[in-house]
């Protein structure tokens, strides 16, 4: 995750770790307006998008990311939703983020232990199985 182009966080769990859901919490300082950039990746063994190739569990992987950003006092600043491609620069050739339900993404291992803002949505690219790297940006005014 980057704020105004400066990296402020990186997932502490390697992408090759077998895990359905991973939660990261961190703090950063920024003055409004600021741009949040997020590179989200789903594990894939090769360009087919398959996981666990050659085992009984071989399958297409599915990705999803959910984000909520709060002030130090707990006030909501931004959440992930279908508007994450609407930053103040030309993203006209970017597809809009797709919103998926928890049932569609099926996150486990901690997703339900977080109190998500009602407005925060699981987002990913146009195909949760074949979109393995997703770029997201939003400007926080």
C-alpha cells in the first residue's frame, strides 16, 4: 500500500502461504487530500491461475480485498468499494472495481473477527479466479 506514491505497508505473509484470509493493520500519517494506491495479488502457480497443481486440491484461486481506513480517533476515512478507480488522474482505461459478497470470495481464518464498516466491500478485478493482480487507487479528500 502506498500513500502519495510512498510505500507505507506491505503484507507480512508471503503470497505463497496457504491461507484463505490475511489481515494487516498499520498506521500512517497523511494530510488530505492524499492518494491511496494498493497492489493486491492472489497466489497463482502459473499463468493459468491454478493453485495446488497436481494435487487433489487443484483449483482456480479466487481473490478479494477489503479495506477500511480510520483516523486515530476511529472516524472512518475511506473504505473499499466500486469507486476505487476514481482518483484525480486519468484512469479511463482501467476497469471499475467489482464488488463481491463474502459468500463469493469465501474468506476464512479471521475475516469474521474484524468489525467491518457496513460501507466496506470486498473488491477485486473482473474475474475473482483469473484476475491475479489488481491495482486500486482512490483520492481521500
